[in-house]
């Protein structure tokens, strides 16, 4: 009986498209980052504030991944940036094939940088390369400071950790030890950049903007 390694084949198809995406982005000189987090950590709020605050300085385009609805793409378009919504219809992560479609639908020649908001999930998206230049993990303080230890893969693979909702730390509304998260994330990934931010108040966001602008300059 012939054995078919289905798992390997699926992964290979994804890898082939990831390579295509990476080549397309390199040809066009556009950096691309993949935002990954649990549902509700604030990915779309961060993107909307970033688009608004960097208007005139950096042109962002967004590929939105959700199981259903185009709510997030609508929020991006309301901030006056182009967005392509992809519905995975149940899948817990975006595939490189879906991202390829997103890249062909975005007006790449009018953009400085492409950001992908992956499906809200701290586990599956970390296993699928999309052809991006790097992953960005978002952890909100309401989720607890044990998350790097419990979900190490995404913290180990990401270029940047955005610790969001730091406004909630005031008044002791949540128990969250930022220094513990810093040391755990650095234990898993010594090179990771860590930016504590509040997409609600804007606190700390300038550090993230400086990093993003530097990535675009490097590619431009
Ligand atoms: N207090 C506070 N709330 C925030 C902050 N950022 C986002 N939120 C709130 O958190 C909730 C979820 O935010 P979203 O931006 O939709 O989160 P998301 O990660 O895009 O969610 P999914 O796309 O469903 O995975 C919303 O009610 C936001 O207003 C923040 O910095 N501080
Ligand atoms: Mg979202």
C-alpha cells in the first residue's frame, strides 16, 4: 500500500505560496508584518490608531483575516487605508494562498508597508509562514503575564512584542507583571523588541511607530 504524507503536502503548498509572497513583496520593495494574538487583544485598534497617527508619513495597507465578517476591514477603511478582508470560514489561521490573493488585491504600488492581521489565536497562526518579513505578537495586560511561558512558540518567533492595554495597569485593575513578561519573552527570544503600548490612550505608541517607519526606510 502506498503511503501518502498529506500533512507534508499541505505544508509544502503553503510554503510555496509563502515563497511567492516573499518574492512579490521583495520585488515591490514593501515590508510586510504579520500580527498575531488572542482574540480581542487590540490588533485592529492598534492598526487603526497607527494608520491615523502616521497619516501623511507612512502608507499602510492591511490584509484582515477573520473566521467571519468584514468588521475589521471596515474599521481599517474608515481610517482611510486600503484593506482586503479574508474569511477563513472556520480555519484558525490565514494561509499563504489567502495572503497571496490579498496582496494581489491591495494597491501595493501606493503603499509603504503591508500589515496582516491574522485570525485571533495565539497558537495556529504561529505555525504558518505567509511570506512576511516578521511576526508581531500582541499581548494585552488583561490576558495575564503567564502567556509567554504557556504559548512560547509565537513569542520565540516574533520580531516584536506589543504589550497592549497598559492603561488598564493604572489603579490595579488587572494583575500583570510587565517585568516578568519582559524577562520571559527575552528568555525565549533574546532579540525581541518589546513595546508596552495603549492603543486607547496612545501611550508608548511612538516607539512602535519609530520601529515601523525604520522598517519601511530599510526596504525603500
Ligand atoms: N482599555 C483598552 N482597551 C483596548 C485597547 N486596545 C483595544 N482595546 C479594546 O479591546 C477590544 C478588542 O479590540 P480589537 O482591536 O477589536 O481586538 P482584536 O485583537 O483586533 O480582536 P479580534 O480581531 O477579534 O481578534 C475593543 O473593545 C477595544 O476598544 C487599549 O489599549 N486599552
Ligand atoms: Mg481585529
